[in-house]
């Protein structure tokens, strides 16, 4: 017989793109607490001040109780920077168990190889970002794309991306127990509660390397081949940026045009001179193609970003007595989602389909971007009391700028509203009228789900009875 459990979920308001969730479980006279991520996109003084305020709020909510579990989903700044900026405060919270995905395990040879190659690609792109700033032909928009995506890794204006790595290092020694590196198919008891009260089921990241590295994996395409190709492309891109187009040396193959084919401007002939003047005219610059090869830097940055999101630890947290599931998908993108249906569960009574069909709370992946909720699996979340939380702050500069990031993505947001009957809350509390829990139709929908949202300056709070 399972022990009924109640879950209290707090989505902290980071003031910009960021993720930080405190979960408290109560069963009988026992309770247990879990933190999933703590970070914000930027590392400047205002961001650090906001993160510090949130961490102080976490400490106040704990009120001296231990933080039984801390889960770090993946190495992006907006998920783990708080463990660097507020490391001292976290170490004073009596952290018990720290959970990582298998990809963060330094003793796993596959994880180590992936990490090394991922680190090399990140280093290439960071160096390329610096070098591109010195090139007259660099595209401002292309530089902006690279810098924006490197920002998830803690980099800014070509600075080394160190914060997420430091966060993982700090977390490895933060718990009173050795860190635990989990794999898909594992199920863990939530510590501090009677067995069978709350279980943590691991859905991702995938062990299939093709799915790990591809949003849309192709049949027969291996991870090693894809990563090697990307690494070579990054290295050649960097070499070309640093040394200049057309240099004749043993690295000649790195460049899009050989020097012997490049016109120097010293050629004789009035016709060629006229063509050169027209080609070089400022008002005709949009026609030129000489530096179009620089645009591959944006594609490489997108590749890196997709992989890191696909490496997210994904947890389905089950209130066993009621079978209600809280799905925390990190920033999992398509490859991660696709892997869930192939998970081989250690406990044969568990299936991925049952976890999805019993999901009552969905923490929208990657701030509800367009490619971080797989329709085929989201359609399986059909409970009449389904609700969703979106960790997005629409005042973030990456969203407010011209042609900024679409978070939440309009089509996905409409689907979330439809499937939850408007039980959708955003971190910034800037919800459309139909999702305002104090107004109809959302008020009645929340009442039918038996949940009364509470919103403060610090957090959005839900209590789910099990």
C-alpha cells in the first residue's frame, strides 16, 4: 500500500531567462525537499543580485530543514549559474544527494569522450567569436547569433564559458553523499519519505548517441561521425577566420577560395577595374558573397546548443498513491524526447506511456520554445487536471530585441492552453486574461483541478494533493 504524498512546487521568478524549482513533498509526518536547477542567463551584477535574492528565498522556505536532493539538469548558465554565484549559501543548506545525468559522470568513458569533444567545439566557437570581432567582413547578425547561444554557456563578448563547468564542479562536492549519476530507466525513492511515497523516474538524456546529437536523427548516422564532422568544421572555421581567406599554406583546404583565384586589385584592364568598383561599392554590399562562408558559425553554434539541451536530465516524479506525475523535462529537445519511448525500465511495472498519461504538471521545456516539446508525446498528456509552468520572463533582452527569441512559441502556447484548459502560468506572471487564475475561464479550471495558485514577488506556488 503506497503512502499518499502532497507536492508543493515553487517556480522562482528569476527576472530573466532562468530555471529554479523547489519541490517539497509531505507524506504523513515526514517531508522531503528537492531543488531542480538554479540559474539565470547572465552573469552581471543585476543577475547575480536576483539569483542571490532567490537563493535567500530558498533558504527561508527550508527554515533549517535539509535540502535532500539537488538535481542539475544540464550545463547551461540559465540552469546552474546560481551554484557558482551562491555556492557558499548552498553549502550551508545541508544538501544531501546531488543528482546528475550519466553525461556528467567523469568515470564513464562514453561521457568523458563526449564531454571532451563538446568542450573542444565550445572552445573553437568561443575563439571564433573573438576572432570575428576583428574582421571587417563579419556579419553583426551572425556574431549576435553566436554570442547569444554561447551565452547559455556563460560566455559573453568572446569571454571563456566557465560558469556552467564551475557549477558542476561545485555540486560534485556539495552533498553529504557522493553524487549520483543516473541513466534512463532508473527509478529512485525520494529520500526522507516512507518507501513508496514519491519516486523519481529517469527518462533522459538518451544513451543513443545519434539521438543525443540530432534534432532529427537520420537512419544509420552515428554520433562519432557527426561529432567528428562538426569538430573539423569548427576547427577549419576558426583557422579561416584567424588567418584570413586565401592564404597559401598547408592549411589551404580550410578556406573557401584559394589565393590564386582571388583578385588583388592590381590587375590591368579598365573593364576589370570598373567591375571591381561596382562590386566594392558600399550601396551594393548586399550583393557580395566573399564572406558568406562566415555564416556557418551560426550553424555550429546551433549544433552546440541543440546537443547541450538534448543532454538534459529529464525526471518524471511520481506521487505513487495517486499515480500523479510531475514532468520536469529540463531543456530537452527532439532527440531527447524521441528516446523516451525506447527506455528499458528496471521496474517492469513502469512504462513511459503510463508516466506521460498520468502527467498532471508539465514544466515546459526550454522556456516553451518551438522545438522543446514533441507533439506526439505531449499529446499523451491527457489528464483532465493537467497544468503547465513556463519559466520565461518576456522582459529578457533576448526576447525583447528586434526579431528576438519566440518564448513562449505562439503555436505551442496555444496548444498548452488548449490541453490544460488555460491552466498555464508563466514565471513573469505576465499571463493572458484567459490564463489569469483570478478570472474566468482559468479560475474554474484551476478549481476543478483542486489547485489554487499563489503568486508572490519571489515565486509561483502550486500545491498538488496526492
